[in-house]
C-alpha cells in the first residue's frame, strides 16, 4: 500500500474481477426489497474469495448491526459517518486484505543457537539485499537489546509493540516515516524492544504473525531474525510464511542440539526442512564435525559454509560498520552474497591482479 486505493463502482461481482487485496463496500439501499440481507451478503461473499465486505446502511441499531455481521459483513458504516470514521474502518480492513491477499515480498527467517551471530548474519544479508536495490526491512527480535541495532550503529525508537498498535493504518508511507533507516544502505530496521531494552508486554504471538504478513506486503524483502523468539506456535507460523529459512550453527555438538530443538519447534516436517539452509558459522575445515555431516544430522535442505574472521567480525560489531558495507569480497561476504542470490562483483584488487597476469605474455613477446 502507498496510502491510496482505486475505487470501482460495480453492480455485481464475479471471481475473475478480483485480483489481489481489496475491500467490497455494499450499499444496503441497492438490495431489492424482496431479497434478504443475508442472501445478498452470502452471494457477494461466495465471489469475494475471503475479502472483507462492508455494509453501508442507515440502520445502525445494535440488532441490525449484529444481524449484518452474522450475515457475513466484516463491518458496518453508517451512511452519515464522517471521513475519519470511514477511513479508519476501510484502512483497517484494507490492511487485513493486503496481508491475506497481497503479493508479498520475499521473507527470510534467520535463527540459530547464538542469537548475536544470527543477528549479525541477518544484518549482513539484509544490507546486501538493500544495496542491490530491493526495498528491504530487517526485523531483529534479539533480547535484551538488539544486536542489529548495535551492528548498524542505528538508534531505534519504534518497535514491534508500536507497529502492532499502528497495524490498522500501517502502510509503506508510514513505515518510511517511522522506522529507523540505515542511510548508507537504505535498510529499514524494526526491533522487538524498540530501543527500550525491555521485552514489550501484552503482545500475543498472533499479533506478531499478523504484523509480519502485513510488513511483507509492504516491502520487497523482509529479513526476520528470530533472535530470542522461542514460542513454538509462533515459530511454526513464521516457518510456514518464510520463503527461506537460514539456520545458523557453529561446528559444535551443543549448538547442533540447540538447532535440532529449534527445528522441532518449527515442526520439522518435510516442507520446513526443504527450505531450511544450514549456515555453518565460523566454518573451519580442520574440525572433524564437518558441514556435510551437520547437514545430514539436522536434515537441512542445503548447507552453506560461512567462514568468519573473528577479529574482523568483532571489530565490525564494535565499530557499528557491517561487513556488508566494506568494499572487499572476502570468503564471508562471498558466502553471504551467495545466500542472498546476489552475484559477487570482483574487487578492484582482483581486477588489477588479472590485468597484470594478462600483460605478462605481452611483455615477454615485446
């Protein structure tokens, strides 16, 4: 959504007329007197494909409103209602329709035994996609404070609780004005704590899932770092929504056991495992627990070693400059770009070396 919606005036609705999210507004006076309200709403509902129907009527008594809702209306608008009331109702239902029927962007779920490492990898992936030109949102659910916030050196004041409170009027325009933005890359950041350092109270797993659906419809790419989320039902829902699951695990029996439990919380069915890629954090070929064996044990759909220079990683985290913002293409960033399906460009150093190699035979013949 961009703050505007097209309005079409029709006398009847056929299934092939509806493509994507919309709200159907039905005028009570347009229903013939010999036809019941329930029958009219039922007919429209059959062709609406689950899209919300709003009834505009002069009958605003409690019994009439209850009858309309029971007959299939998502809400009722009084004919004399003001602009603000109408906008609030239609905005809420249109957002609901966007979440349910919109063509959402790509959703990547990143999680692992070590929340900080998972947040760093998720941040580098999100920055890489943002720099490639995609409208990208990073959601970091690491607690007690956001590792992505520190890694990006980006103060955050708008969190999940605020976004859930604004869900009825949330769209791309509001996101652009409220979310923290990493100016060098264009990446937007949303955190669980919203910069407060405390876990928000009163948020249900269903609220988070509904917000993710809506945010996905507003952005080209959403990278969700599960961080400290451990609710089995929520993780199962997020795994079902995700296009790709990145499971971060070091070459450690203890971390493998923790990751196995995470997979169990997500359901561990064939669909989840097929779209799960095991990212072997700080991959070392000399360690006997190799990446292939780890992938076999965890039954991951694919495996990608992620070599890490611990000194560079720690310096990048402490300085608030993600490795994805650096010009060099070391093994870590090549792996991150491979995970993001972004082609790694040869560095200037590599090009200079190639030019020198090509010039050597010419120098000998001269």
